[in-house]
C-alpha cells in the first residue's frame, strides 16, 4: 500500500537495508513463504506487517543515535 509523499521503492529499499544490517536475519520478520515471495520480487512493504516495520525503523533510530 503506497504512502502519500513516499516512493514505494525507496521505502522498500530502506526496509531491505535495515533487514540486511549486520547481525540481522530476515527470517526474524518474514516466514519462509514470505521470504520466497520477497526473493521473487514482492515488496517488503506488502509482506511486513505494521509492527515489523515499526520495529525495523526503531532499531534504525537506535543505531543512528549510537553512531557519531
């Protein structure tokens, strides 16, 4: 579902980069079926639920605050 004012590809790319961060495993957020759908080109915005997206973004905020 597109969010007004945001390019869905940019949002998807950001979520992907957060999931790919060191020490993070996409299976923490995606089932095997969702992982397969993602590998087939499905958008993370469509696959992740709202809580998972918030968790990823929150972890990003924590990381950003720790970095100088």
